[in-house]
C-alpha cells in the first residue's frame, strides 16, 4: 500500500512539473483549444475535411452566417458579415460542389451560399441547378432550398447560370407539386425574366411553337404546363426584342387555343416594335396567305374542340379570323405608321371587317382623320349587324367611342343614337344605353342636355337613367363646377373623393383632363397615376396618358417602368396584377418613341 501511494505521489509530481515547465494553465478553454476554439470559423473550416465532423461543422458555419447577418441587419457587406464570408465561402462552395453531404445538409448549404449572393459561390450553385431533377412527387426540404437558390440567382442576375436555368425551365411542369411548392414555378419564371439571356432565343421559340391540341378539362394539367412555358417564353422574347420570334408570336395571337398566352404575345410584339408592324400589316392586307390559312384552321379547330356545329356563318367568320387578330396586333403597337394601313383597309372591307378595325382605332395616336373614319363606320353600320363573338356591332362601336376622349365625337354619336328610330326596339335601346354610358364618361358641358335627354329615354316604361342615378348626379355637379377648365378637373382628380367607391369621380375627371388639357397635362396625369390606388381610376388615367402620347413619352416610360418593377418585386400578387394594363401602356409608349 505504501508503495502504491508513493507511485501516485510521484505521478502527481511529474504532472505538476510538466504543467509548471510548459507554463500552460489547464483551464476548460484551453483544453477545448487543443481541438480549436469552437467560436472561431477556422475551427469548423478545418473540420470540413473530417467525414465524421463535416455535417456538424457545416451547420455551425451556417448558424454563424445567420447570426452575423442579424447583427449587421441583413447587410451582406456589413462589418461582421463580410470578414466571415471571406473565410467561409470558398471552402463551403468547394464542399457543395463535391456534393459529399447528405441531401438535407446539402440543401441547407446551397440555400445559405445562394443567400450570400457571393460570386465565389456561383460555380457550386450553377452545378446544383444543372443537376437538379424536379419530379411530380411530394416536395421535400431540399426542393424548398433549391427554390431559394434559384431566387437568389435571379437577384444576382447571374448570367453564368443561364444554361442551367433554361434546362430546368424546360423540364419544369407547372402542374407538379414541386413546382407549386413555395411557388417554385413563379420563382423560376421571375429569375428567367431577371436574367433575360438572348442565348435562350431559339429554345424559347421552340417552346412557344408547341401546339395545344385541346382545351378539354381532362387535359388541364398538360394545358397548365403549356401555358406556363409559353407565357414565360413570350414574355422573355419580347424583353430581348427577338425579331426572329415575330412570326411565332403572331401565330400565338391567331389561335384560340392559346388565348391567355396571346395577351403576353401582343405585349411582346409591342416591345419588338417595327418588325411587328411590318408582319402585322402584311397579315392585315392579306399578303400573308399562310398565316391567314393558319388562323382559319385554328378557328374551326377550336369550334370542333368545343363541340359546336360549324355552319356557313361560322365558316365565313373563320375566313376573317386573321383580320380580327391582325387589327389587334397593329392597333396595339399603336405607332403613327399603323394608321395608314388600317384606314386603307377600311376602304376595302365589308361591314364586319370595318367594325373590327374601327373598334381598335382609338389605340392609334390622336388624329382627326382617324376620328372621322371611326364616325363614318359608326354611321354606316346597320343596327342589326353583329361581329364575331355575337356582340352587336353598333353597340360595340358606341362603347369604344368613349376612349377617344373627344366630347365632340361623343356628342355626335350620342345625338345619332338618340335619334334612332328604324330597327328592333331592343336594339335601339341597347345602343342608346351604351351612348348614355359613353357620354357619362366622355361628354363635356356642351353635351349635358343630350345626356339628360338620353337618360329620359324609356325602355318598357323605365327611364334609361334609372340605373345610373348616382353617376348622373356626379356628372351634373362636376360639369357645372368644372366646365371646360382642365385645372379644375385636375384638382378633382387629385381629391380624395376621386378614389372613393367605384372611383367614378376620378374616372370622369381623367377623361375631362385629357379632353380639355391636351398634351400640356400629360406630365401631371403621369404623377397622378403613380399616386392612385383605385384600380378603375388608374385604368382611366393610363388610357388617357396613352391617348395623349402619339410620339411616346420617355420620362413617363422611365417612371412607369420603375413603378412596375417595384410592384413586381414586392412579391405581392395583388400589387403585381395591378400594373398589368400599365405594362401594356408603357410598352406602347416605348414603341412609339423608338
């Protein structure tokens, strides 16, 4: 026992001697220091090479990044974040590129690297997108993390990822659960739009060319996929001003099977500008028989797809299907040179064709010849005439007249409608009611008596004005107060009252500001649009700015584009949708100024 105690004493002495000799104090922190300081990123960087410690090290470095981002208030170049990124981005990117981690940890790492928006991580991020295989299974955490990767590549406008992104876009089916997860499909769309790589031109045209064979409810998933691919493709082709895509974009407009895509295709054609006009005019004048035949075949195929009987009337409508859409293309581009071919076509067309053309004339720059041509078509159109879709032609023209923002034209058409006597009573009433609504918007002080007379017209004993009593009072009061003074109308447009309820005070004021103020008030209308939240009033102001800008407006385009970009980037669906018409107007103003 004595011998054992001596040995124990000797061991303690030796240990104490060692400690004293080396001068190391055996505290808890230094014992950890043998492995490295757990609070230092360098410690965990070293552990990345150890398969056993690697996962924990990755998670610890991600936690450090998140903590530093919080302390620097999400500023990636902040005093705490930037030094950390300089240490960890390179080794973590190299690890991510090797993909030696389990999927869950790999996803977290990729999401964190993407969030840094550090160019040094791009190689790993691009490889991850390129190798990502989306399927129609239930989404997992890794899919959510890849959503973050794609979103941040868009924020970085990383053209380095363009090939991988196009490949992912082409393979993403919008109907799949994984595309719906955290709106991944929308995220991918936004990233594609942010990058807008001209290299995608051929691939996007190929997607846009794909036919839609049926709109049968049984095929809704396949239809949703096609609408996704084709809408995004049309949007980007417009953004990159692809002249090569013009024929394909026009074919999209010509087929009823691609209706929702057609709106985006027209917007793209507007952005492309003059090449679209040339192709549209060629179709309008019948100089493109192949596209005219395509429009006819698609029109008939759509009727058959809906199970409708194809009679002689519908066959005749099919023959003119190209014209309706050609007019829409040319008119929506809205440059001054679009007027002549449309007016020339009025000299050749039949009644139906003339109505189709005249209904779009207000989209052209203000020109008395255009206004006079519209009035002539209105006068010549028979009361019983209809246009494709079954709408009564004279009623459709009467409604379109308001958009000219011309009280004189509104008064002439309103008076002619008031004086109608020959025809079916119901048809007459429909036109007179449309004229009343048109005058409520576009009529000035000189038309107030006519407004009252139309309102007093009766249908089955009920005055036409019965359903518009509130609007009639507003118009009476405003016309008496503001007269033909643009400044007085502008003051009304700027008042809180203009935004209330249906916004009719604002709508009426916008029309009158344009009618009596002319080009001089355009800049004020631009500022008013940027401050307007009521959707109906916003639409009226946009329409009037469009009407007052025959040569475009560079200042308005810049302000509107910034406003649109902010609304879209807000990720607020309602706010993004609120600028849909403003996008069209902005594109048209840009095209006119080319």
